[in-house]
C-alpha cells in the first residue's frame, strides 16, 4: 500500500459520515473537493496540494467541472476529476488524461472512485475503467490499489508500479501526438489539393515556388484558426458552434454548395472582432474556395471522429501540440504536383530540427526561469526577460510562461487575472526562429494559453520574431537577418536578457556561412565547426550580467578534443550544472546530448558545479524520473583546468592518503593467446587461416599437449566455466608459416591464484582462477605483487558497485556496442589500505560468493533451489556493497547517486 496514510483516511471517512445526509454540502462540488478530495490526494496520498506547481487546479469557465493535475517538480503525473462517475464523465476524464498524455485518471466524488486508463483503445469510455472502489466499504486490497498512487511509491516505482499491470489486458490507443500529426498532414494535403482543383476561384500559380509556399502557409493558418476555435469551445470560452455546423450540414441535404464554407468564414470574422489576434488577420485563407465536403471531413475529424476519442484541445499538453506541429513542419509537399506528404529528413538534418522531450524542457526551465522569479513581487517578476533564440513551436517559452504564472500566483496569493497574465506574456516572453511556420505555431500556442472569455488576445508579433539569430547581415540572410540591438532595443539597451533557454540547432549545414560565423563567433569556431557552438556564444552575449543560460546540446562539448574551444569559452563563466544525458534522448536520434546551465558571471573556478551522469541509461522514462528528483555530485570548476583538453567531466576523484592504486598491488596483464601475420599490410593482417589451424572447438581434447582455454563469455562475477570445449594447439611451431607469430604467456596462465576479468565489458567483471586456466584475447589477468593484500579482498572490492561506479566514471564505456576494459583505467582504481584482520569480512563474503556461484553453475539444479541460491547471491552482494560503502566512507547522498547510476 506504499505510504498510504490510513489514519488520515479514517479522518476523511468520519468527515464524510458527518455530512452524508447534508444535500446542500454534497451538491456543492467545490466544498466536497476542498473538504474531502483534495485532502485525499494531499494528506492520504502525500502529494503537495498546497504548492501551485505541484497540484494544478483547472476549473471550467462555467464552473461545471473541476480537474486536478497532480505533478512532481512541475511535471504532470496523473489526473483527478472531481465528479460522480457516469458515462459522460468517463468520456471527459479519459479525453482529458489522453490530452495530457497521462496513463491514468481518477474520477471521484469521494464516495465512488474509479481508476481509468487514458490510453486504452475501447469502444466506449466505460471500457477504460480499470477499477471501481467504494471508499466507504473498501477492502484492504482495494485500498492497496489506491495506495499505488501514493507519492513516494509512485515516484520510486515508475513503470514497475502494479497499476501498469492493469493496462496489460487492453489494446493501447494511438499516441495523441501521432494521431494529431496524421490528421494535420491529411488536412493540409486535402485542402491544398482541393484549392488547386478550382483554379477559377483560386487563382494561384502553384508552379511558382514562392507563391506555393505562401499558399501553404495560409492553409496552415486556416488549420490553426480551426484548432484555436476548437480550443475556445472546449474551454467554454465560446459557445460550441462547429459541432452544430457539422450536424446541420450532415442533416440538411438541401443546403446550397458553399454554405459551410460561408459559415466558417463568418465564424473567422467573429473571432477577428472579439479576439483581435493576428491569427485572424485577413489573408489568402479568407479568400480560399474550398468544397464543403472537404471542410466537412476536417470538422468531423476535429469534433466527431469515428472509432477514437474526440480531441479535447483544452487538455492537450503544450509539448504534445508542439511535437505534432514540429513533426508537421518536418513534412513537406513533394512530387510533380507538390501534393504528396513526405517526411523531409533532409530539412530536419540541414536545419537541425529535433523536438525537445517535455522532461528536458521542464528541467531546464525549472533550473533557469524559476530561480529567477521565485520570491519576487509580481511587479519584479514582470521585469524578468526570457528568450529562446531558436524557439520552434515555442515549447520552452510555454513552459517558461507557466512557471512565471505559478510564481506570480505564489506572490499574489491568488490566481493572476487576465490582465496580469497578459502583462506577463508581453513583458517576459520572447522568441526568435528562422522558420515562418514555426513562428506562427509558437504564436498560436501562446495565444491558446492566454485565451479567456470576452478578452482580446495580445498581438505577439513583437515578442515572437522571424529571423536568423546568428546573422545580422542582410547580404547573407536577406530579410531574415536579425540585429538584436535594433529588434530588441529596449531589452538590449537595459543590459540584455535575464534567461536564455532552448535547444539550438545541431549539425546544421553551415558551409555557405562558415566564413561569416568565424568572424562573428571567433571563440567557438576555432576547432570543429558546429552551429550549436555559435548559439552558445551568441546566448552569452545576449545575457545581462548574472543572467542564466540553459541549453540542451550534443555532449560532444563535454569531452571530445575537437570541441575544446567551446569548453574554454564556457569556462570563463560560472558553470552551475552539467548533466550528461547520453544517447537517444531525442526520438530517432542516436547522438548523445547534455544539459548545461551557466551564469554570465566571471569566476575564479572555486565554485562547485552540480553534475549528474545519466549516460548509462537508455530509457527516457528513467532519465525523466531522475531529473524530477535529482541527486547531484559536485566538483570544483577549477578541475576543468586540470583535465585533459579541459574536459567537462562529471566525476573527478584524487587518490587519498590511506589508498593505493590497484596497479601497484596487482600486475595487470593483457596476456591472452595472441596470433597474427607480420610483414603485411593492415588489410592483409587478418586474411589468414591461422586461427583455424591454431584453435579448435571439440567436446574432447584431440592431443595431450592441447590446452583448453577461456573466452570472456566464460567469466562471470565470482564464477568461471572451465569446461569450454575450446582448445589451443601448443605445438604451433610445427605448422605456422614464416610470416606468422603465436605468443602464449604460459607463466601467466599457470599462475595460481590469479584474478581474471572480461576484456569486453563496460566495467570489471572479475573472478579468481585457482586451476591455472589458459585464456584468449577477450580475457585479462591480474597477478598479486603486494602480499599486504589478500586476493579475495581485492575480488570483493572490484566487483562492488562502488568500484564499478568509479571505473565507469573514468572511462564512459557504458552503452558502446563493444565496450572494453582498459588496463590503464583499472590500474587507477583506489584500493583501501587496511590490516589483514580488517580484510577478513571481505574475504569471508568473497568466499561465500564463490561458493554460491559454483553451486548455481551446476547443471542439475531444481528450480526452487536455484531461486533460493539466486536470492542468497543478491543478499550477499548487497552486504559486500554495504561493507565497501562503509570502508570508503560513502555518505547516503553519494550512495543514492551510485545506486542511481548503476541501474
């Protein structure tokens, strides 16, 4: 049941019992929420319901529905809808959770509580029900199910939460971003085709590239308008009209052709007058002729789709809308007629377009914008200037705006009114992008966030600008040349921006502008050229003194020698955080990335940099979980002056007084069976049958002088498989050719005892050989040369989590396809110098592990006995780790970091 608070739950039951016959109380949903439902989430399940960023309340404009979004570090976790369960509420809760991209929603009026799966493909909303609980009569098992939502249990269990097992019997729905992307592509293709089919009414030259692009932009604007209208209707800012038009058109066959188009254009005019937004400024799209049948199909997809949930635009998370739209931008019209949708990977690559995952956006904004706004009066928050110089669809700006709203609410002690929200957006939020379509989407997304009944929308053209953030020369960038001192004259004249955030383009094609970039950004173009480096230099020049930069960029800037110039550039500033994220953070992108948070302040290098290395994990879910509640290590910034090539390491450990290097205690040898041709070129070196003549596999030894040998795969922690059926012929001199060499290090093979470990591994996987085993090139050996240390003491240390962590931190091998243990790195591992007496507990544990693993290696082992042995191995392994943690004086915080990075 996790940390489910049974006592607080009983208090709520008593409170309900007190009011159960009070119809006035029970009919007042706000009162029920505050008295029963919010305490259930806060006091019983331990979520922070008093914190606006952690528990977000969304009340419909008409006050008919109250939705709660339960968050951790500002990141939504699940949905709570405060309503009595019925068919309509099921549908609303599922659509709301689906729009928020959450797996679960709770629908409750306190007495009845239903757990819903929001991403289930079901014929009706009731098919999404996973469990129904009557809280007044709930069994221990049912309360245990509810307890899986308890904060600590929820955050620690992740996808292993038993709630996910309830989803197993259901078919998953198509992810919302994928469904919306497919619809956007279909709508654009359908509209463009239909416009072209009526050249008399639509007099556009589709053969002219510039004119076609303008028509395409206007088609997108028409789609954006329809989505904005749907949003306003879903949020109850306006009366629902589109569904009525849809039903009237379908029900009245006698309506004249063009009736639906005319009504939609009238609706555009109403919104133009009411909201005064540049989204509804007159343009080509107001003069398009489109057949009613095509328009009807689009409205049906928007309002009454078949066999899937209807879009609830008010609930769709900004990152979902943004991801769909940015992927939409990545598709272009192709073919002779330019009406075939294809993903333009070339465009994405050449422009460096990759949508940033929400958990990355949340982390960067929470560590840049939030500290800048927290604790300030509302008027002071208005002075915080935030910029994304490559804003795309606006995901960073939307999250920044949300954080400003949360901090404003904290400062005001109430939710900001419309005028205050409007001031926050116009005063604080600024973005620039080189893509016209991205700019329109960013403005649409921000408009959706601000839309309110009866209130005009602000013009955002001064905040969200079209331009090339790196180039101010019109001869190079034409009308997209962007002079910051002119375009943002007031901000730059007042010292610059307080915060710069974003995901600048990576690896874009810059050959044509390279000479300009080298002149404009001399400090970050000295070595390998990549556009993101120029964006880093540009950002630091746009920040005011003490301003903060938060970027996600390739992690090449941390460690690769050819990116040393950008490290030297950054090193002159105060580096706050370095997060190595590793690979596959971006969908479809293998390249590893990192987060850097830097303050525009000079430093003497004595400050402590908070560092975190998540390169070992390939799961974005795990990375998200860690970043939601990070446990940092810290290193002094001046260490970057002492590392090779000024590498931005996330780990640096110096040898302590009571420690000795492993390489001074053990003679580490790369002594595996070695054979090759000599006196030939590199390509010819392996072009030989020597291996077939020297080595063979057979159940039995063919000749007495042949020796059975090990490969790396025969070695596990505390275990060797000696019977391999692999043999080496020691009489090789009888058959090798004059240009062939074989080396057998017999002295090493026959040395007993010795340590053996795999060469192909991301960390030491070590055992003891006490039979004089021969081994191939995928095995390395260690011969004890210091009698003050017991070999089994060393074995226990090498196989511990702590020394594995130290090794991995020093080599960063994890995740490579064929990682290799490096002798020079294993030699550098620090071994504690302790007396033979103090080594005994480690020796006893190592002997126990050797014995247990030997038993596990036996072929005839009952399943129950095997499970028992495996549990004992796990327990003993943990005991060794605890001994090592104590030996090296590892704090609880350090231990959490080690455990986190050994997942």
